[in-house]
C-alpha cells in the first residue's frame, strides 16, 4: 500500500435515473437511463458504448442539466470536481456549461445557429466566460480552427454554417466546445461526419487536450475509441452491462452483448467471416423486459435471466477494474 489517499474523480455519476413521461404507454413512463454509474478522472478519456437508444446521449445531457420536460432526473448523483450538479440552480448551471463542462453534439446543426456567422458563435463563449476582448477571442478561435484543419486565417469566421461542409461544421462545433478550455468534454459521436484523415486530426487534438481534461467519448465507432480511450462503459437499455479496460473488453468480453458489439464490426483478421449481430432491438424504454434486459436477444439466456435482473459485479479475485452484469458471464473467453 502506498499510503496515499485515493484521488477524487473529476466526474462521478452514481445510480443516475432519467425518465420521460409516456402517457400512451401502460407504465406511463419511459426509463431511458435507469441506474447508470461511472467515473472519469482528470486527463482520462472514457468511452461510452451502446446501440442507439441505450441511454448514452441522455446521460450526457443529464450531466449538463439539459433534461427538459417531459424528462426529469428521478434519482442519483452527478458530482463534478466534488460539486453536486443534480438540483443545481439554472443560473449556476449556466456558469458551468461551456466554461467547465462542454458538450460536442452529434449533430452540429444542434450546436450551430444557421443565422449567425461562425465568428459570432465561436467568440461568444470566450468573451462571456473568460472576459476576452473581441480581438483576443477572434485570435483564439482562428488558432483552434487551424489545429482542426482549417486554413489558418480568420476568413472562416465570417462564414455561415450553410457555407461549410458537414465535416467542417462538425469540426467547428468541436472548436466551439474547446475554446474555453473546459475541464470536462462530453463528446457525443464527434467524428461521425469526418473522413479518416480528419478523424486522426481530431483524436490527436483531444489527446493533447486530455492531458489535463477529462473526456467522455460517446461513440459507435469501436476503432476510433480504441485509439483514444483506455477504459470503457457499455450501456444496454439504460443500464451498465460491462465496464473495464477497453483493450480487455475487445480481447475477452464477458457480457454477451459486449461480445455482440465487437462481433458486429468488420475485422481485418476475420476476412470472409460473416458479421454476427444479435437479433431484434433493445426494445421500448416504457416496457423493458423483466430480469436481464438483454435476455430476449441473448443465446445464453435461461429462466433466471428472464426473472432476475443481474447486478454489476466486480470480481475481487481477478480484476477490480472489470465489472459485468450477467448471470452467465463468458468467463473472459477470448474472441
């Protein structure tokens, strides 16, 4: 034992539940996020995986206090730099958003106003949060756009979003998130519209920034995630089903769903092999199945899986950093 006190994580999410009113459903509520927990340390990139509808984006919005009616946080804790965010007053949240925590939207159209120039949008936050002059904010925005592959001049700032390509808009949205040098970046599919060369540019930029910044990397792209993140959390139907070092999850997944995610992507080492994907879909958050929510699609499911929801368990005998919520884990069998 080193005798050192454990470091407080930059972000600690505990038992987070976000529900939406669903008056036309029998239950009356859609449980989009239902007991999610994880941590992000300073300078760490944590990957958050899962199919569409698994709760990834809702989790990110909850961290930033962006859940609006008919949604609400019904339970749990979100602590950022030791400060509880659940229940924080809106004026206080506005001082956190953009300055200390930034969100990179999956769709840049959600982040960029079509009737304002790029300069008006990118320079607003540094002037408001950091007190920069117009000239200093313009210089900072131009420099960051240059790092992201734009020509190194301020002419880009005079353009409107419709004058940019899809990839340029996505990189501009990333620049908007990073301009105030936040402590935590929530990156929701930040490379979706980028070609492979620009993906490498964005990943390298975030690697440099992440030396002192925490990043929650929400993605479907396992290849990109493995190039930037060390740890991963796998969500399914609003629950965490597996967590641990990303390289270990890729090599020897323990949850059948995690294995299905990796089997469903093309592999250079399995040329000619068919892609394997679980049948069906995650289902309706207003009517999750009983027991393990993956059991209707799982080839290993039995009566216990349909009756009892498994808890996320960490093995003291093997690796404290790996957890799995499964009645019949794959015992680390290598793929």
